[in-house]
């Protein structure tokens, strides 16, 4: 290892680093989770050519969409990401093919690019831009190094390509990279002036051809900044390329030689730095939340509950799918408060579109509940926000088929037939258009049709009223009934809760579920009577005993309730009574009244 910088050792070190990052991408990042944030289908044949040349953006946007489609395949997507990272490093090193190479400084943009991949909002266009900029830079420097007479014209063609394919912001950085390199190589002023004239001609021509303005340039800058939580991250990535360009002659091993350390320790130090950056910038909380959504859209409810438990600060998407999973696994009335319910009834279904990340989730949940018109409304909104997202398009087809709107379903099937990865799915669902009687024989579609509510009612009413209508329109829509009762409980509307309990027998309940029993005991603190006869149902007497114990423990801790909260949570955190006192969104006045009655 004494000759660490020899070619063979370099290739071996680079290969090991690439293999390690491939493993990190495959086992830790899991690229298919990117699809939960930014997934638009890539269309081929006529749709491809039309969109590629008349795309509302740059071809790099569309080509990155093509590559993102391969994120459906775990291994391929991991290889794609690793290839982008490895290519960036190799191209950075090759810029100085005729100089004494420094193999460590080019790692700076590579490390930044890897940390950006740790954000599931990452735009693959940045990888594509980086590779294109470095490839074209290498091409031009090669033509200059050969003293080619065509170098000036090669420069013009490359600039046109970058402006058209990657955009004017990327072209700006490309020009700055080239300018710094030319200055460091002491290029004659006359040649620099000729570069400047060519640049001005290219910019003027492109501005006239594409009718571009300075406002478009600013909009492109804004679009780059809005992707990441730290808006300047893409610019830091592009700016980091200047450091290897300016300081390529610096000897990275200088400090280690001064300290009389072997060069191999430099490699180890860089490796430790890369590993540290990867794990420090990776959010397992974000990953777990996306895993909940990923398995929720696949209706793998056991996995949803598994990853929901791992979320320490769940967002509403996690709450939506967790509660749906609890219902579909038959645990919603027993384990509801074993999971975070701090959003109240808003954690069951979104009352309105307040966060565009929730539209796909709610489209799917309304579909499960038979609110087909609402599912279509949310799905249509999702297409406006996310474009041709295959998940949304598939649910729209299912909703239209269940409603019997075959022409609308056919439109989306026709669109999806031009996609890369949905052709088999389209073939499968085309059968329902060709023979509509098959809809009633399909377990999923027939269930949606059985539960559906007339369109006018659903479209005209709010979400809470829709739950009421859904549960009363179909006596078999148990999901709508349970969601209605639980939403009322979560919002502490006990008179409405009492009214809803009268429908228990209608929905086949012969035993009082734990959550409803806890709510009934709590209701008895405020009312003289109860709306149902408990003797008509079986119930768990341990719930009554726990209610008494909770009141006693609460009375004992009343003088120092904040400190005692942790002890109460450990013992009663899975109960409605703990939720209503410590996690619900009721006012302090209401909380004090409840506390007084419970201690009573």
C-alpha cells in the first residue's frame, strides 16, 4: 500500500468504495421509496417524441423521469445511483488528465451528491446535470489539448447542447468552470475574447428561438431551490466543483507526511469521512414514514403497523395509513391508542387539501371506503400536482370502473398503455372494459361498487358528513361507521358518540370493543344515563377495573401531573382516557373539567 496513488491501487480503492456505496443504497436508502415523493410516468412512442421536443421544461427533466421509472426495480435503481456517483468522481479526475492528479479533492462534490441522495425529495436531474456538465467539459478540454482548429466550434455546439438539454442555470456553471480552467492554463486574451463573443451569439440566438426572458432564468433558479429543505444545496453542489479545479495541485497527503503517517491512513480517513457524512445526513425517521406510505399503497397492512411503530414523529400520512391498517387488520377498536393519535379526527381522513403530499394517500383511503366520487376528486387534484403518477392513475381507473363510467376509465387506460411499466396492468384491467359484467365478479372492484355512495351527496358534503352518509347508505360499510364513531371520540363530541353507539347492532357488533367501552365509561361521567344497554353485549370487565384504577392514580398524581404523565403513559397510554387528557387538542378549560370529573 506504499504506492497508494498508483493506478492499480486507485482502481481497487475506487471499486471497493463503489461497491460499499452500492450496498448502502440497496440496503439503507432503498430507492423505490423516492417514488413516494416524486414519481411521474414516462411515456413512450408518440407521447415520448411529442413531449421530448415540446416538454414544458428541459429534456434533462424528462430524461430524469425516464430513469426514475427504473426505481421500481430495487437492484437497477441502486446501480443507477451508484453509477451517477462513480461517474461524477471519474469525470472530475479526468479533467486534469495531463496534470499531476489529486485524487482526493474531486471527492468533495461526490460526497455532497451522496448526501443529497439521502433526502427522498432529491431530484435526479442534479445527477444528470452534473454528469453532462463534466462530460462536455472533458470533451472541450480534449479538443483544446489536441490543438484542434475546430475547438472553437466544438465549444459553441457544446454550449448549445447544455443550454437546451440542461438549462441556462446549468450552462452558467459550465461557463464558469471553463473560464476558471482557461485562466489557470493562461489562455491568451484574444482567445478568451473569442469565447466571450461566441457565448453572446449563442445566448442571443437561443433567447430569440425559445422566447426566453430573465424571468424564466429566475424561475429556473427558484425551481431548483424549492426541492430541498436546505434550498441552497444544489448550488453548493455545483460550486463545490470549483475547489478541485482551483486547488488540483494541492497535495492531499501533505499533512499526513508531516505527521509521519503512512499514506494509507489518508485513504482510511477519507473513507471514515464519507461513512460519517452518509449516516449523519440520512434520516431513518423520514425513511420509516415513507415505508408506511409505500406499504399502505400496496395494502400490506402488517408492514404498515410494523414501520409505524418506528416513527417517533409521524406526519399525517403515517397516521392515515396506520389507522387504515388498524381497521383492515381488525385492531382499530383494541389498539387504536397504541399508536399516535395526536392529529385527532384529522388523522383519519384529511378534511380538505392542505398539504399536497396527502392527496395520493386520501385518494386511496376514500377508494377503500367506497367514497368513489371523493376518490376521483382527490385523484384529479393529485394529477394536477404530481402529473401522470401511476399510483394515482391506477386508482382513478378502479374508481371509474366501480362507478360504471367505462369511457372515463378507458381514457386513463389509453394513457397508461403508452407507459414503460404499466402495460401488463393495463392489459389486465382492459378486460373489465371489454366485458363490464366482470366488474361484479372481481373481489376488489365489486366491494368498491357495493360500498359506493351517490355522487351528488358525496361531492356536496364535507368529510364528516360523508362518513355519516357512507355508514348509513350501506349497512355493510363498517369502515365508514368505525371511522365516524372514532372521529367523534377523538374530537371529544360525546353527545354525537352516544347517538352513533345506537347503531352497534346494525353493524353486527355483539361485543363492545375496548375503545367504545372506554368511551362509554368516559361518557358516563357527564351523563345520567347511557345510550345502550350493556347487558345486550359482551364486554371485558378489565376495562371497567382499569377505569377505576386510572381515576385513583390520577387523583394521587394531581399535584404534579406533568411529572406523573410518564408513569401514567406507561400504564394507561393505550386508553382513550389518557389520550383525551394528555394528547387530544381540547382546550385547557375542557381538560380541567375532565380532570375534575375523573378524580371526582
